[in-house]
């Protein structure tokens, strides 16, 4: 299958030169981009898509999400809470759902499917999911159902095998019912790698090893997951770090910082990317860059939890790989990367009195495309250039809400009634056309997710 996007009004390539091209074509053959240029020849049997009026980017990459939390949006009792009451509240809700039979693998798959449709409709082509909720200590097929949902929607998925292994009996805060043994986690991780992980370029599914955090997992697990990842090409390592609660926990329990713990346990390589990183010591930031680890900036939950602003400018200046994500809907209420980019563009103006240090729209879009892809170890994605994966997202800049926009790139981030993409292509396949998902029925997906939630949270 070939696609030709003809006469794109504005193309942001996110390549090494950060080129922006106007009135340009992009030719896709199979799963790859094969040409970018003006008046490209159209091969036989090629679908031609009119790009006039569109701003086109590499598909957005959500470098951190918890898709099962789609069923936990806008919980009234957690609207204004800090991290510890929030953690207790979310855990209670999830356990209630599990006991009521509404946290079964089928439900998790339906919620993930809804979150993925929301994602592609807002221009996301790859999601890194971290699933760490396994009630009862059993290894139920929550991740397997999520992978099946991604296949149906047509989204690239990095499925992170998360965990909680530090229960109250060992000084943690998690109830025993959600705690797993290290052996259980490693066995399931190995099984997922053997069954689903594709280390090849343009892979649609990869497995990553993703302990919840140094405040929620036994430190031996970090050592073991680093060893397991090193034995399997393309398997990444991912965890929460410096989300305030772990900073205090590590100081009191271990007498050191979260990053120093990762260093001791083999988590200091290019395989590693970290979520949040709100309150790192300034002297450690150059160490992140030297180790080659990535950081996913999560402005939505960072603000909702009252943590303030991550030192993104300082990390960029130090050469840290910076990506972007949303985290789960329990602490963000959505999976809309573009919407969160708008929040970040405004919120980070509070971090400096010097406007030159504010995060620009172009920097943020680069973080959410090429930057996130690099965090995930994907050198095949995040760029519009020959040889890269054919993941593209285009927004209609001719709508009434963008009248008067002089800079379409800044206009995409800072304006708009809706963040719905007009066109989304994943792996050379059109997934969103004219603002509608064409791989699955959006309304049917929403109905099924609501049906499975009704018995536990009264969703209508």
C-alpha cells in the first residue's frame, strides 16, 4: 500500500536540521516514508491525500501512560488531594472495582481501547503504557488484553510490565493484595517478551520492564530487571522517579536519593527513561545526560498533585533526552498530549523571568515526537524523513478557531477549540481520516467501556 500526501501546507520534520517545509509532498510505501519533496511522482495504485491546509508532524509519542486508569477520571473525592491521599484513594477505588468484578482483564482491555482511540484522535501514534496493578498477587492477562486492544486500534504500543513488590510487611505503603513477588514479576516479564516483544525496527509492540518506583518496589527487582533487559534487544527500562514522595522515602529509608539507588542497581543506560523527575538535585541532572537516560515530562499530573514545575529547561540545557507524556487519567483526567503541551507552554513561563528560557512550542513538539521516541529507544520513529516509520499526524489549520494564526506551529499548540487531528497515519495505515477513527467504531468502544464500568462506579 502506498500513500502520497500531496501539497501539505506546512510540514514539521523534526529531523536533525529541524526543517519546516511548505507546499510539500510525503510519499509512503508500505510501512516507511520513502520521499519528501515537491511534486513527487505518484506510483500506480497509490492513495493520494490532499494536504492543503494541514499542518503535519511526526505522530505524537506518549512516553508515559497508565491506560487502565481511563476508568478513574474526575473522581470527586480526589479532585484536590496531594500524592499520599491520592494514592490511597485510587488504590481503594481500584480494589473496589476488582471486588465488584469490574477490574477483570476484559474491562482493562476495554478501558485501554478507549484510551487508545482518544490518543489517536489527538494525533498520538505510539503509547508507552505502564501497568502495575495486579490485585490478588496473580498474574492476570491485563497487559495481554491491552496489547490486543492496540492491535485492533492500530496504535504502536510499548507495554510496560509494571509491578508493586514492596508491601507493608517490608516497610512499604501498598496493601498486600496488590503486592507481587519478584519471582512472579520476572516470570511474567519473560513470558511477555517471548510472546509479544518485537525487537525489529518499525515494531508495533514492544515489551518494557517498568517497576512502579523505588518507593513501591524492592531494590532487588531493579537489579534483576536490568539483567533481563540486557539479555533482550529492544527491551527498555522505565520507572517513576523524583515524584516527591520517593525523594522523602529514599532519604528516610536508604539515606540517599532515588537516582543514586538506580545507579547502584544497573539503571543508568540508554535503555532507561524516567517519568516525572520533578525535584531532582541540580547536581544530578548532568549525570542523567551522561548516562543517556531519558525523562518524560508530565505537566498535567505534576500540576494536579501540586508538585510544581519539573526543571525541564535545566535538563534540556544539560543535554538530557526529553520526552513528553500524560500519565494515567486518575491523575490527569485525559490522554491528550497536545492539550498538555498547551498547558506546559504556559505553565513554564512561571519558571523564569527571562522569556528566552520559556519552553517554546517547537521545543515542546520536538519533545513529544522525536524526544519521546528516543526515550523509548525508537530511532526509527519521531521524524518525517526517508527511511523512518510512516507515522504522521495532521491538523486542519483552516478552521474558524485558527483564523488569524500567523505561525502555524505555535498556533497548533496555543490555539484551537478541539485538539482532534484531521489525519493520522500509523505504520503506513490511515487510522484517522477527516477527524474520525476508521479502524474501530469510536462510539461502540465508548459504550462497551461504560457498560463494563457501570457496576462499580456508576458511569453512564
